[in-house]
């Protein structure tokens, strides 16, 4: 039944002839990016996530889905915005994974708007040399680029462009092709060069006219040059953006290597010193240390104290005495001490061997960090930045300053290029002058918060005096990668607060049966990189165990509960949670999972209800969302979703490779998610899918026909393959088998079909850096909150918490981690379908449709505006 955010079925409408352009019918066509659906709230991240922050992924303000099929307000049609204009795209400086996604998006969106788009091969050198280095791009020329690392169009560090003569040649090469829009993907040096080029443009043209290099008419037509930059740098060293293209992928490479080294280090009881890139920025080293639970990290922004050698040896010794068989030390290549003297990997090895006698090895990762396939986050980030960059270029005027498209929280923003460059240079200046506190502040609050969380976990030990409080942590629902990282952080931060920490095995059922034990600091060592749930999970709701749970809360003296899990509900849970049941006479949707499927969100609501009868349940509760489905109300991201997304994306890459080899083949892929289409949509963006069917956007048999016709036309090109994603609960009648049969029948003689149900492989595997980091910070934040809430609810030696704000969900909203009473979130929840009523990622679906070459109308009236860096909002982690 259509609820808020779920449009009612629309009439099929008149038939279209094969190959007719699709014009954005509501809910129809290539559901890869259909635009009807809710306008979600402006999302976070980060990251990641920070991740994601992820996360891992931004609220794209450019194309509001709810207006997609309408005439744009205040603007011309986006399809004609680029008519008569030409755009050149180049990559410069060091390569970074995800650059190809940005190039692909810029080319395809540029062509979509009616502009001519040119590749500039070999960066600025190609711009200077001209000739075949500057070629017009076609739609098909960027096919199969998405999953490739590096930059397909090449990059070079060009000395010629630094000279006036070189820039003169570059200007002539652009003017002769009518190019007045330049999209530069690179680091701060590359972007500074672009700004210099723009500043000199008028004088360069005047000089060329005087020399006879161009005509006066050509100079008049190319009177001004628009510049937009995208930051591609694995170091994440550019101020003004939360994440640069390539950073998340580099973290993937580093984490994979650290995980591999850990196994051999344990076997031989070795200490490993790993050197990562980051000459002037310690971001990679810092996040790696958080993601792998390193014993020590050296970063240039915060050198260790003068007695660091003694402190380091003491720390390593404590770890070994605690039962660990290895030590991991992470070093940024630019690490220094307080006096500016370099701290090298070999220096650290010599110290450890001489002082402690440990078998110590050094591994310098080098350029392996730049290589490999880009992560799902970098592909989506590159694609979104590419779209925004093109729109910024085409909307530019002679008075518009050169800007850089960047990520702030979960939002695409445009910032003055040189303001960002100057702030980036200020960080290096502060470090050179020994003002390290200033350097940390200039890096931003996100960086500072990461550093503070690391120091808490790595350098502070539990106090000898105890708080007198006892906290219990449990996992509920389906396992999700990153749960163990959240448990580790929760336990260790709780011990640092002086609490007694209890681990509950097997969820609410374990709490009822007394499967509770005290858990120590050492016990959770090494948990950060483990997938699944070490505590075990059960799909059981607490309501039928109220008596037993209350007894055990009293017996174990539990003062607060931290519940890590998701939101998967049965019909029984719907009734308990106050959600809507199907209308009378409507057949219930058959459950995909066992009939007693709960989880953290619904289970906590039941515990709240139980407070009226059982006083023992009147203790503070905190939920940390963890589910691959990313369907928990109150949070734009959940622990585990990024790992699942990368698993799906990697699988789709392999399937596309198979399809490209056999030719004329279409694969239908079923993803998890329940009724939530997050995984299908984001995997579609990351893998370059032709369609993605989800529950949130209604589709019918006519839409399937349009998609088949689209693929039929595609098979006439050089790209003879197709990829279609289907969310597992998108439609109870249009099943994966049904869609496979329709495609197979309608595609006879043109293409054949295969289908894959990915299943529980999406819940497995080691967590990504984003999920490890996200889980770590969520656990730290949750303990700090619940500690304060216990003190607030303490009266005369006993805890009594029965207010709405004593049971909260910790969620990622826009640019912050926020606590929200779970009773208030009920109004934002579609209990029948286990999804929030508004979901931010629906606004990204139009991008998917454009990049799949569907001809749709877009509203560009709501777009990212230029804002100054000093007014830019704080990062999503600012409240940790």
C-alpha cells in the first residue's frame, strides 16, 4: 500500500516505439534512477564517512527527485544548458583511484547537456602540446572506465605549463577548438596552475592575436575561461573538503595489507612498522591506526613528546604483557618530532630492537596505495563531483571565481578555489614553524576528532578508581561488518570511564537466559578488523522475555544498555511498534526472513513499553545502527552498509567483465536490503548499472518494456552488455525470476540473460575502513552519552530512567552524529516496510539514470551555491 514516500501506481500510458527517448515519466523507465519518490532530508557524511563517513555519501542538491519530470523552475532545460559550449577535462599531478569515475561523469553529463566534451591526455603537458592529445570524447569512449584505477587519460607533471610560453600554447590549443570551460582533476598544485591560467587568459588571448596565432573573432568568442576543480589526492590533504577522490580507496589498500601482515606477525610474535604515504598530511596514517587498532601512530601534524621513545617502548611492552603476540606501528612518511627532525621507519625499528629485543620488520607500502580498483565510495564521490563540476562550469559567468567542487558532510558544495589552496598552504606553514596545535585546528574538526578518539583508545588506560556503574553491550539482528569494531570501542571507552563492562551473547535471548559475562580490555583486542559478530546475534524480540530480562538486569546490576543492530521487523513486531498493518482484505507480504525477525530499533521500542510494568527496564538505552540494509530511521548511514556495498560492487565488476567477454549479455542481479533500495541504488551508481529496481519507486510492466528497449538500442553500440540490479523486495510480483524471463523473452535474438542472487555474501567479509572507523567512533560517542545519562538519572544510589530522552538512537544526520529519542522516530518510520519515510539517497537516483543514457528532464533550480570556506559548515563528526 502506498505510504508517504511511495507514489501510488500510475497508468501505463501510451506505448512508445522501440528506441523512443524516455522522458522521465513518474516512477517509470529505467528504475536505475527514476526520480519520483520522496525528497529526503539533507544527509550527512562521511565517509566516512568522514566515512563515509561515508560514508560514504552526500546529499546531492542538484536534482531533487520529486521535481524530476517537471519543467525546471528558473532555468532552461538541463538538456540544452551546454548547447554551443565546449568543455575540456584533464587529470594532473599524482593519480588517484576514482579519477576515472569523475572523468566519466563529466563527459556523459556534458554530452547530456548538449556540450562538446574533450579529453586532454597527459594532463597539462597534453594541453601545451595539443594535437592528438586533445580529442573529442564520446559516450562510449568512457565505457568500462568506472572500475579502473589510476587515470585512463593519463597524467604528467608538466614543467612547460609553468612557463608563460607553455600557457600561451595551451591557450591557443583551447581557442582553436572553441573550448572555454576547463575541468581540472588533481591536487592543490594542479588547481593553482589552473587559476593562474584563468587569471592570465585575457592577456594570453591579446598576445596570441598580436602574434597572429588566433584571429580577433576567435578571441572574441573565447573571451573568458571558466575553471572548476575536483580534488584527486589519496592523502586527503586539501582543506575545504571532507574527503578527496582516492582517499577511501587508498585506505582500502592499506587496510588489506595491514590485515595480511597481522597474520604473519602473530605467527612469529613480531613487531611491524608500516610506512604509509602522507608527506605533509597524516590522514592516511591516522585512519589506518583507528581501523586496525595500531599500538602507535606518527603523523606530521602532531609530533610526539620529547620522551616518546620511553612511552612507545612502555606501550609495546604493556600490549605484549596483555597477551598480544604482535605490535603494529603506523608511520606517515612525513612524520617528525617536536624539533622538526624526521622520524623514519628505520629509526623506530632500531629503537624497538635495541630497547626491547623484539623481532621487528619494516614495510614501506609505497605506490601500492595509489593502485587497484577504486572503492564504491570513490566511484560515487567521483561521479557526483563530475556532475556538479559540469553544472558549475555551464552556469559560470566572467564574474564567477574559479571554484573547487568538494564534499562537506554529505553535501556537494562549491568553494572558491584559491581560498582552499591558501588554507592548505597555511597548514604546511604552521607545521614548518612548529605551530602544531594550529596545524591540527586548520585540518578541521573531523581530523581533530579522529586524533582524539585514537589517543583515547591507544594511550589511555582504565583508571584504578571505578565509577560504580555497569554497562552491557549486545548485538541484535543480522550480523553486519563493523559490529565488532563498535563493541571494541564501547568496551574500551567504558573501561576508561571506570565502568564495569558486560558482554551479552546472542542478543535479547542471551540477556533473558543470562548469557552475560564481564569483558576485559585485552579480550576485545584485534576485534576491529573482524567481520560478523563475535558476541553472536539472535532474531528474537525482547517482549516475550520481559520477566527474565528484568531479573537478569537486576542480578547483574546493569545500569545502561548499548544495543548494536538494525531494523528488521515481522508482522508481530509491527503491531508492537505501533506501525501500520496492511488494510483489511490485503494479503500480507510473505516474509523473506523467519517470522520472529526483530532488531535493535523495534526491540528497544518494546523495552520502552515494558518500563510501565517492569521497573528494572527503566535504565538508559542507546542504539547504534548496524545493518547492511541501511534502513534504520534516524540515521543516514548504518554500520555494515559500506562493506556490503563494496561487496556488491566488486561482484558486479566481475560480472560485467564476463558480459563484456561474451558480448550481448544482460545480467540481472538481486541485492539484499529488505524493502530499502539503498544497496541497489548505490551499487548501481558504483558499478555503472543500466537499471536498478527498488520498492521506493513504483514501476510496472511498461517500465520493464522501456528498459528492454533501451538495452536493445545499447546492443547496437560497441558496448554490448547490460547490468540490471533488483532490490529483493522491490515488488512481490515482479520477482527476479519474472524480470529475468521478461528480459530473456523480449531480448531473443538481440541479447541473452543471466541472473545472480548475491545472498548472504553481502553480510560477510572483513569490514571496510569506513565501517571500522564509523563503528569505533559510534561506540565512543555512545558510551560518553550513556555515562552522562546514567548520572542524570541517578537518585540516592539507584537509577531510574523513564523519560523519552533516556532511550536514544545515535545516528548520522547531515554533518553531525546526533542522539534522537526512539519514540520520536516512530513518526518518521514506515513500520510495515521497515524503512524511514524519507531517505536522502533517493535524490541521487537521477544521476544514475543520466549516466545510463536515459533522456530525462531535470530540475536544476536547486543547486550547490558558491560559499566561502570560512563559512563552511563543520564536519559530521564535530560532536564526537
